[in-house]
């Protein structure tokens, strides 16, 4: 789940996580210079991820868990760009670790986001009955979160992050194997491929309106955003408008997705036999709340589609990049 961010620069600042650009490359970069720039960028992302991941411990707050997941995606994207297919077993391990950590934290993150939504609903209601009903959901989510934190902790301890940076360093010292033209062309092709997949996913979601297709469109948007962000970081500075649009679109889809997960959580919370027998008034209130919410669901989806088709043009193809930093 993606939490709406207030400031674009906080979401998509420099790859190092700060606002200070690295020293520029020569005006006419050669293969060694571009390879070196990519290596520095990848090292920064590895450093950020390795520093953040251990912070996802039992008492971690929602922002830390969110940040670990975001940087795992950024790192995975950089690794895919730096090490093209076919990849060795060691490179596949480098890519596999952030993916496994992100997935281990997925349900934990979901619980954190849902708890924020439920607490907002409690603050907004003046009805004691609704307050108790949402308190019932909150208690359910707190219990689920405790289980997910324990489960995630066991998975994280198996990832051996202590050796991760050392393995990455060994693999990063290999000599450049591509010309700068081929390397940048491959990165551009990756964005174009993600753009094509995104358009297909959008068309499919518009045609069917099925939850599975809307979820596929959400994933395609996320993939396009992170690929575009990486292309910006290696020199395509003109992509800021596209990234702002993608960030806004991802936020809109993320809000829709959060509500879908909330509906599922409420359904699971009230579907238990003891709840149906002992909390009938709570069940009625929660089901009425969901029914009221879902009346606006189609309008929310249409808003997402409108935002999707109002993208800045052009996205790909893009002009030649400035020297990467």
C-alpha cells in the first residue's frame, strides 16, 4: 500500500535520499564515466537500503516500514538496470533479497495503513455506536498486526543483510561491458516497455472494471514510476513532470487500494462465528458503513482513469539525457 505524500520532492528526491546532487560527469561521458555514475548511484541505494532494513524491527513505526519497502523497490530497479540479463546466481540473490524483505513487510504495512484509516474514522464520528464498531475493527487489526510483526521478524532474520553489502561491492567492481549508447538505450527501452505494459493494463481495467485488472493496473503504474524515476536519476532530467503525474496517479490508486483492503479486513473481522452471535449491532453498523462507502467506488475509479489519461506528453520516447550525476 502506498501512503499519500505531501511533498513531491520528499517522495522523489535524489537517489541518495538527499537534495545534494553528485558531481557532474564530463560533457561527453564515455562508457567508463557512465558506468561509474551508475555504480555510485547503485552504491547509494544499497547503503540506504542496508541501513534502513534492520530498522524494521518489532517496535518500528509505520514510516520506517514504508521507507524500507520503497527503498527495496528503488534498489531492485537499480540492480536490474546495472546487471542486465542473463544474470548470475549472485546477482539474482542481490535482487531477491530486497524483494523478499518487501514482501515480508507487506501485511505489516497493510495493518499500519488500515489502523490509520480506522483511527481517522473514529475521530470523525460523533456516534458512540459507530465509535465502538470501528474500535472493534481496530482491535482486530492490532491483533493481526502483532502476528504479522512476529511473522515478518522471522523472515527478516533469514536474509543475512550483514553479507549483502559485501557481496554487492564485489559485483560492482566489474569492468563496463556496454557502450554508453547501448546502456542508455537499454534503460530507455525499459521505460518504453513499462509504458506499453501500463497502457495495456489501463485499457484492460477500463474495459472490465474487474478488481483483478485494477490491481494489475496499480502494479503496472508502480513499475512505470520506478523505472522512470531511475531513468531521471541517470540523466533524463526532463522527466520531472512525468514523475509528478505518476506519483499523483499512484497516490490515487493507493487510496482506492487501501479501501479495498479495509473492506476485506472488516469482512474477515465480522465473519467470525462468535462475532456474528455476540456483536450483531456492531456487524450491522460496519456493514452499513461499507455499503455507504462502496456507493462511491465507481466514481473513485473513474477519477483514477481520468487522471491516467491526462498524462504529460511525451513520456517515452525521450530526448537524449543530460550527463548522469
